[in-house]
């Protein structure tokens, strides 16, 4: 009406005044629920299914807020987060710095100022607001409500009952495919432990990789500037960290040792002896970049070659071709 939006009942009764720039549903169920964002200038008003205003914010809401999930967190006009129920009653006061999500549980991580703590759905302080960050562990069977608490001195793994699983580590990082095992840091060295604090990999390494989804099915380790591999899940070292340069591509490892380059397979078996001054795969090796074929190039002195994975020279090439084919590829 007159360029403004409101809401009426089928009887014509005005329930939301005609003063808004637009009104829209909010949820993640593709317009299946009756809750609304109504914007006027810079301010959003939130209306429930009975068209009663339940809050205001400078940000619109997009959530699965329903009667079956009857609480929602948002930032008020002062920029503070709290929680209201579906009728607008304040459940958690607007005192917090980030959105509060209970996820169907009775407890939630919350941030007040610059510090994190844990509160109940009755706004009881379960863990004080003294932590730099808190991360909930997930995907661990029979281990609900367990968290990594982080401050400037250390990280520790503790459950809501106060049971400490791990402590006295500078960093604790759950391995992405198994959150019951952790890459830990102590005295600037890294290793792997489980929830019983049993050492699965000695804490002696300068680096340990986590992500293994795209291969190899192993973790990279580095010590004294040299790289090797340990097996996924068992953490047994099967390629010792003796290589100065090391890159994995599609089942092949291009590496150097004592200044000479060779090629290994993913099991650590030497395919090409360490005889060349340089070996590089082409830029798209293993990725079919622009439908480019996988090829390997090598250098000895001032001579440049295309070689097979076992080091057989297939043909001589020019320096220019060598640079064009490998210029975007660096051995790491």
C-alpha cells in the first residue's frame, strides 16, 4: 500500500502495519514456515507465525526457526546477541558477542567480549569466560559435550563434567578423519596422541600434515627441513624424512636427496634413482589441467629431457620448453 508492505488476515484485518520496505519468509526450509523478516530502512523486525514482533536487528534472519525448534539467537540493535523463544520472550539476555546455538542441546559455546565460555539454556555459566576459543569435538562415539579449550599458554580437552582428557599442550588439533586422535604441539615440536594421552607418534617433528583426502593416504612429516610420510591411522613411518624437496602427485613422489632428484611411488619404493640435477612434473600432472597429458621433465647439467617415471630418457628438449612446461610447478 503506497509502496510499503504490511500483512493482513484473509478477513482484511491489518496485523503488520504498512510501513516496511519489504517482507520475506526466513528459514532454511524453502518458504515452508510462517516467520518473517520485515525491513524498514536499516532495521529488520522479526515476526512470528502469529504476526507478533519478537525482535529487531540490523541483520536479517535465515534459520530453521520453528515451533519444534522454538528458540533463536540474533544481534539486537546494540550489536549484542541473546536468545528468544518463538513468542519473543528473552531466554538468554543480550550480553554476548556472537550467535549462540544450542543445537538441540542444553549447553552452548558463547562469547562475551573477547573471551569464550560455556552456558546452559538457563543462562548458567558452566565454564567461565576466560578462554581465547572453544571448539566442540564431534563425530566421536560416546563422547558428547567434550571441548577443546584454548588460551595463550595451552590447549586442553575437557568434558562438561570437568574430566580432563588432554592438557599441557600448546596446540591440540583433532585429525579430520578421526576426532579421537590429535596432532599436538609441545616445545615447538609435533606428534600424535589419543584421548588417553597415549603417544601414537613421538612429539619430535617440525610439521605434521592433517588433510589426507586427496592423497596420499598418509601424513606428511618434516624434521630438520626434510620430509617423509607416515601411514594414515597407524602413524607408522614408511618413508623416512630424508628428502630435501618433496611433492606428491597422483601416486608419484618427486623428491631430492643430497642435491640430486629422483622419483618414488606412494609406498616409498624408488622408481627413478637420484641422479638428476632437477626433476619436475608438468603443471597439470595428476589433474588433467586443460586435458594436458602427464609428463615428467628433468635436467642434468645444461641438458633437458622428457623422462618416464623410472628415469628413462624419452627425448631431449630445449631450456625454453622445460621452462614453459614446468614454470608454474615448484618442488615443495
